[in-house]
């Protein structure tokens, strides 16, 4: 069972192939370049790579508008390059999961082109059509401000087609058995080429039946059952990681009551409340978000993250709380997006404050679940707000202080590398930080190693410990007779924390320094935390 649940103690690293490393000098990242950087990722301690879409695309939505679910975009390499990459990743102990984008296609996809030109085509039923524009066409848009409707008229089809996202991304009719069969074929194809699972894009929209004649389907979540069953038969230890920004009341629909649907779900509630806690210097929002989570089946797992390729979505925070986070982390309108989020990277949001960066990473690494890192954040990379919408956080990786950050030998990269201080590549890059023992990169390598040596947050039962200070989050984990205690001070002011870890009197062995804590009267401990301080303790019983 431990082999089958490898994701329980994984460290996931998300990257976009086109922005990571250019291997052939054409200005675009590719699989050849990514393969050359696998040793860097292995050195960081990564055990699983999550790749954003790399299939053929007109690239109007950063690759999420796919024209061939079975191909590789020629700019990024060939299918052979992909297989060679997965082989070398496996040799270094790294699994690969890829984005599964099957709620829509590009309007240039052969399926849609056939569907719009011939009402009798088998592909007509692959999409969602209406003879008249629905009355609710201006509701439910994913990208308010960038989207005007969820229905668009097609002159060739002489009908309206549904698109939850942009007009060039027609929605697939997932209630159609032929579409479901094709979805499973796509999964099976990539499993045969060496992937260990899928990050399933926009899962709540994938299970919508969209008001169609739904082919006798009574449970919209049945599709998730089918996907998990197929995955289990084809590759016993492959996983499904759901992008499902839903409430805690809904989340078990995606895990399944017996953990028989998605193995992992991103913890958006913890993510949003973590940033609220950072801004308010009060652990209460994050603690309440953690406490509100349902008890998960043994095979289920949270995926924890700080930033990723999308905006920092704060849409589920109360309006006043969201306004406060905006005011501190992204006060300028150009830093905000869709009225709900911030299009910034972590380091500039926290003003490059090394103490707060370490606190945020330590906190994320120690939350119940599996940590997910966004490429470049291990360096403290910054954003480029001159770029369109979410592209601001998708700039090329900064490897050296050479032209274009060592990303490419081409005269110009397909997207500019950040150049301005303090986040520009002449000042901030992998090569420079590797040579500095005190750099953020070297600190991150140590913390990732520590997280891998402490399986309790991934496997163990956890509970919050009582402390008087609202600015301190104290957690205890237990697994296989071992106990881990973590403390995080979200305030910039030092404080002394008095607490009982529970159980028999025990010494707390600090895993990052010699500042151990002996057991006091009644088994209590007193620990002084510096401003934005953190502690990882292993409990050692007192004989």
C-alpha cells in the first residue's frame, strides 16, 4: 500500500515547459532543455514534476486551448523527446504528472471543426449547442472582465455553442458517452508514455451536465468514478489531482466517500486563508480553515501550495478580508485580476522579506498534505506586470547572469526574462544562489530535504495545540510511533509560547538547530519564537 500511495510524501514541482529551458536555441523552452535541468530538480529534492499543457495549440490561453490531446506542440519537441524526458526523470526518482484538459478544446480542434460544418457529424454531439442564445448567457463566466458571455454564435453551424471559459474554447459535452470514452483514451495514451497521473483541470466544470439530455446519467460525479476505475486498472499507482476550488461541504464529492475518486485535491481554503493570516499576523483564519476540513479517507490527500500558474484566487474570502489582502499584497489595479485575485509571485508580494518568505514556505511544507512548489519560487523570482493577465508569473526561468538569464541562446526569448532589480536575472539566478550558502535556494533545498525526512504531515494524524498567542499556529502530527510538532509565528514581533504537546513528558528536539526544548513542569514547554520564527520539533520521550 505504501508504494501505491507515493503521493503521500511527495514534493511536487509545477513548471511550464516553454518557460523552463530552451534546448535548441529557438527562444522557446522545450523537452530537450527540461531534460538537461533534471539534475537541478533532483538536487532541489523534487520527487514529482507537474507539467502544464504541452500539446499542440494556437496558444491563445497559455496552452489550455488544445488542438490535439495526443500530441506534443512542435515548438516544445516531439513525442520521442517527451518519452526520453520521462525516462530520464524516472532514472532520477522523479514521477511526472501532466495537465488533463478535457472540459473544453480549442475552436481549431478537428473535432470542433467537423462539428460546426456538419450537423450530422459524430462530433456534433461532442459539444454543447443551442438554437437560440440562452437567457443566462451572461452568467457563470470564469474570467469576468475578460469574458462577455458563455455562449457564442457560430455562422457555419447556425447555432450557439457553450464555453465556460473563452469563446475560442468550446465546452465538451461530457454527458456524451463517446466523449467520456475519448477522455479515457487520452488518459490511457499518456499513461503508456510514462506519466504517473494527471492534474485534472477545472474539475467542478467537468462534472457539470450543462442541462443537456444527459444520456441517462443520474450522478454527475459518475465520471470521476469512471476515471479512477480506468486509472486503477491501467496503472495501479497513478493519481488524479483535482483543481476544485469548492467549499469544504462539497469537497468529498471529489474525493468520494470511500476515497475512490480523486486521490488529491488542492486545498484552496487553506491557501486563501494562509495569505489572510500572513497579512493580519493572526493564525486564526488558517487554523479555522484547517479545522473545517472533513476527515479524509486513508487514500485521500490535500495538495498545499502558495502560488501557481494562475492568479492568487481570493474569491472565497469575505469581501472585507479580500480587500485587506489586496491592500497589502497587491494594492495597484494592475496587480489584480478578475476582481478576485492577484497576478503576482510570492517574493514581491512579501516585499522580498526573507523572514516572511521562509515562514510562508515552512508553513506550507508543514501543513497536512503534500507540498506543491511553483517553478522559480525557490529563488524568490519576481513577476512582469507588463505581460498579459496570468502571463505575469510565467516568465522564463533565471539560470545565470548571462543574456536572457541563461534561458536561451536565441537573440530574443519568446517572452521577456525579468531584468529589473531586485528580481531581475543579473541579480537573482540559480548560479549565483548555488554559490551562496545562505541563499534562499540553498535554504529551500534543506527545507525540502527536511520535509521528506518528516513523513508525518503527509501520512500522520494531526491536531492543533493550544497556545495563548493568536499569531502562533502550533500543530502536532503522529505516525507510526513518531511525533512531529511545528510552531509558526505569523507576527513580526518575538513571543514566548507556552504549550503542552500532550502525552508523557518529552524533550522536543529541534530539527533545524541546537535549540532543543527540555520538558518542563507538567510536561509543558516554553519556546521563544523570533518575529516570523518557525520550529520543527521531533518528540523524544524522557526516560
